[in-house]
C-alpha cells in the first residue's frame, strides 16, 4: 500500500511496523496520544495512519466501557473499538475501575461490555462502578444513548445478572436504549458478533466521522499470520505430568509442564493459560446411552455435518448444567417436577440442583426422546478452560507450568467429570494440547519490587504464587513475601511443600501460614489463619503491601473478603462502611487483587 500523501513513505512504514507489534489496548492509547499531539499543533491537519483524527470540540464520541474477570469482556471490547475506529469514528476504551464517574452525566454515547462473576455479581474491576450506578449518587442521563452486552455462564441461575441490572438502571436514569441487551453464554461469539454488528451500525448513525484530508485512508490492522490466539491456539507438547498429592489424598492434583518452544507466546506472573479440551470418551458414551442415540449418527448443525460422537467429544459442553438445557429437557420429558424447578419461585432449589449435579445426572433423572440434532442444538458449545500459570517465564524459559485437579469419579451411580482437567490429566507425556495465553493485568506483581505481598490461596489456587515467588527471587525483589495456603491434609495435600521450604530457607519467602482443614477436630481454613494474624496483616497492608486471593469464588474468596473487612474493623477501628471503603480503595489502587473462579 502506498503511503498517504501527508506522511513520508519511510514514516508510514515505521508506523505500520509499530502497529503490528502492539496489542489493541496499546494501539488505543497511541491513537489518543497522537490525537492529543495533533490538537496541540494547530497546523496539523490529521494524525498518522492507524490513528483516528481528533473530533471537533462539539462532536460526539463513543465511550466503550468494559468490566472483565478473565479477559473475555476486554477482548470483545477491544475488538469493538477496532471496528469503530476502522470506520473513522471517535471512540475511547476504558476499563470500569479507571472510568471517572463524574463524566457519566456528560456522556452521549456509551457501550458497556460487562461479564458476570459467579451468580449475578460484577467482576472485581467493576464493583465500584456498579455500586455507583445502582446507588443514590447516579445522575439523571437524559442525553445518553447506550447499549449493553453481558457475558455470563448459564450454569448459574442469574445468567448475565449484572449486565441486566446495568441495562435496566441506565433506562431508569433516563438514558435511551439503542438495542436490546445482549446475553452471551460461554459460546461468546454467537451473541457477541451480531450485537457488535448492530452496535457498529448505531455508532455510524450517532457519530459523525472526522473529516480526513484528501487522499487519506484508515489503514486496517493486519492480522499477523501464525500469531497464537484463542481461536488459533498453539499445540504445546506435554513434557511432564506428575501427581503432587499423596496416595492417601482424596484429590488427584497434578503438576504439568508444557513446551511453548516456537510458539512466540509470552506470559507474565498472574496470567492464565487457556486450554481447548476434548471430552472423555467414557463420558461421551454415557451421554449417548442416556439420550438413547447412536454415536455414529450424522448430525448437521449450523452448516457443519459431523458424527454425533464427534460433536459431543470436541464441540459440546457435557459436564456443566445450564438453565437453557434444562428448559429443553423439561419440554421433551414432560415432567412436572422439572417444570416446577424452573419456575422463578424455585430459584434457590434450582441453584442447589445445578451446583450439585451434572448433565449426565439430569439425562438419567428425566429420560426423554432426543433426536440427535436436537441434543446437539440444546447443548452449548465447548469453551476453553483457563488455568492460572504456575511458573515464571524467566525461570521456566520456553515452558509453561500448570497446577490442576483431575475431577472424575463415580459413587452410587453418580458421575462427576472434569473437562480440561480430565483431558490434561490423562494426556501422556509427548502428546500435545491446544493452548493460548490469556493476559490478566489485574493480577500482577507490584511495579515497585520493594513492596510486600500477601498471597492467599487454597488447593490449586496456590498456582500463581509459585510464579510470583520465582519471579521475585529471580529479580531480587526487596519486598517481603507472605503465603497463606490451605488444603485438607498436611501429609497428603501440601502442594509444592519442598519448594516452599526451600524458598523459606533461601529467604525468597519470609512467612507461610498453613490451614489443613481436616487434620484436627474443628475445620481450619485460610480465613481463620488470616484472622489469627490480623494485627500483622493490617500492619503489612498499611505499610503498602499488596494482597492477592486465588481460588474458589463462592466460598473461600467470600470468606477471605469478609475476614479482611473484619481485620479493618478490629485493627483499624473502622465502622462497616469505613472498612468497605478501605478495601475498595485497596482494589482501586491495584493492591487487592483476586483471581477467583
């Protein structure tokens, strides 16, 4: 492509090379930077290619606001920004915790992409914004036009609950809804793509593109061939598959090491590895049997034809129950009990059933006649699983390490199955797994290596802290490191025991507090150890320490959160509201970070 007439060819090549090396968020920042430079130079007519020309002072601008726990909402929001800017429209991308709420009353066009954490809760980066929107301080918004896209998991009764609340609240405040709120399940693109198409069309209508100089064009970002992405994973060779629990343990927890040699992938401590799994053959056979079908039967769905067994093995979710599937099952089974369970007044009973049962349980409990194509259509697409990375790249070099619990057992006819954990646990060394890196910028080590860190995790939630300690030791960080770790038994479930002991001896780990819940009469968990050390924990935090929590969102993380509030009240003399504000401020500063699931 020839360089635009207002930019020398050499500079055009330089800018293009730079753009190819940057992520979308960096490109968005660079776009704003160039626009600011242009505004400061009255003689400049337009910024360089790949940046959008600064809009006149009275022009409208689109704000794309996102809240993301695992990176999916961020990825969708960045894709939307790229499409909007590709049309020459003025837009900015803002993470929820970086959005100045005072600007809301002046917004004229706002798109929100928001994930739901757990059962209807906001992601960590959006808690303060959601509280503001739902609270009394939220302003009237008569000038605002908006659209909301929710990302969620239909295995929870409150599917996309937080995005629905935001959508309804903006309407209550007087804003005009441009399109119905989207509600995307784990097969995100099915809903997100048409929602983005409609959003882009509305953006064209609502915004006036900045006038570009004669002969100027907007150069689209080029997709780099061979670049590893979620949809183009790298097939990583499994180098090591090693159990790290004892023979007497009730758990099968494994340490895996995979080769990234030749992938071009890079990761930081705190990032996650996405894995595209294949369903267990035994589970596929049981689902086929329970549905009364033939695995070899050809099934046409959304333009693709495959044997039913292949659909179930590689393309459909077979473990987690979802409300849409139960609704389809109720229609086919005609069971009044199941219909009752799906009524609004049975929300708690439904939540309990879905939490304690899997797909195979429902197929056996409510037998029904399933045409093969109907079964495939009723099941949601298989999605990748994310695992906190348990290694530091500077130490592991071309490898990435994982800590995972293999979930698969039978008891009294009841099955429990994992998906990626089962797939990876059974993978022989030398075999390959499709993987990609999912960036997690909210779960990073302090930029200041002199800061102390407090790491709280149970079970496999200890994984990122292995990476943290490796990285801090490698760089010689001066800050102190304190680990709280919990699991059932000291003798069989002390994950990475030798490594922690070596780190203590070498001075890479200053303190470790352990909670083995079943080694005594009363159960002891990490939150109990945290409370016991409340005075010291508070002193560390007040001295600038960063606090990290990794593990189960529904129990451990909630209990740890409640304990931190208790510590703020007891040690800091704060009331309930003051303690909450204290913890919110730590989160806003990036000093209270959670990686929960």
